[in-house]
C-alpha cells in the first residue's frame, strides 16, 4: 500500500514545468522587438551622392525618391510630378519633414522641380539625402 502511494506521487511529479521556458521566450521576443530598427525607405534603390558635411536626420516622415530616369516615387509608389505636392502634403504633419533621395545620376533640374512643388504645397522642412564620405 505504501509503495503505490509513492508510485502515485512519482507519476504526478514527472510533468515538466514549461513556465520558465516560456518566460525566457517572451523575454527574447521583447528584446528583439525593442532592438529592431524601423527605417522608412522610399521603395526603390537609390545611389545617393557622397558629402563630407552630411548629417543624420532621424525625423523624416515622408521619403521622396528620384530615379536616374527622372521618375519620382513616394513611399514605394510612382507619383506624377503634377500631383507630387498634394500627395506629399496630405502625408506630412505640421512638424513633419520630407527627405528627398535623389540618385547620383538624376538631373539637378528634376531635384529643383521636386523641391519647388513641395514648397508650393506648404511643406517647409525639406532635406536632400546624401551618404557621408569617409574623408
């Protein structure tokens, strides 16, 4: 009789407690979520020009890209130049900034036209992206 009781106790204690393992998994999940950087990209590959005076601008709300062929992209979608100002103005808040990523081979005329369209639409904070050179 006594043996059965000990055997019954052993059967109850053979279960594995998964709580510590779940705690570790949740802690790792939180760590990866917190350390992930969320970078907003324009949606196409742009070869930025280099500049020794380039400074980081983390507060960009909308990214506008200009391809070497002269196409303008806003948040991964091609936009007509005539609708650029209205499209971007609807996306930007009052304190938001727009960063233009012009390709190294894009013409300066298109860059100036994009900047003019944004200013006409009421977007005041406009910056041009560049890659910081090593020198």
